[in-house]
C-alpha cells in the first residue's frame, strides 16, 4: 500500500511540474492543481496509515491522528479558492490579450492588426 501511495504522489508531482513548465495558462493551472493534490496526499499519508483505527479517542485501542486530516481539509478549501481565482484571472487575461501564452504577456499595440 505504501509503495502504491508513493508512486501516486511521485506521478502527481512529476505531472504537475511538467505542466507548470508549459507555456499556456490552462496547463499551468492544471499543474498547480496536480501539485496541490500531491501535497495533500503526502500530508494525509504522513499521519500514518492505520486500518481499523477509530477517529475518536477512547473508542478503540488505536486511533487515527486527526491533525493531518484537518490540514488536508484546510488545504483543499484553500486550493479550491486559488483555482477559482486563477480561472478568473486566466479568462480576464485571455479576453484582454487575445491569447493565453505566458511568454508573451504584453498588451497588444493599439491600431496594429
């Protein structure tokens, strides 16, 4: 199970970095989203994988650590807000500049076709 999760985290991180290095706005947004998923999964796994452990103290002899779960929940909310902001920013940039390339973000000259 640990090997599968390590491969999933590595794959998400690799794909996220690859997409971040692209020259388009949408690819960068997808890369940031994949990186945030990888970090969330890493934080969740760092709490320890305990099968059959209770979430409430005293319910069972073993219990799951609630701190990584709370951190991941907070990171999901922040990641959703960041993604929504980036989508609005990308739409506005596309509307004003006419393209979504990150290398050429200068505004077009007035009067030029």
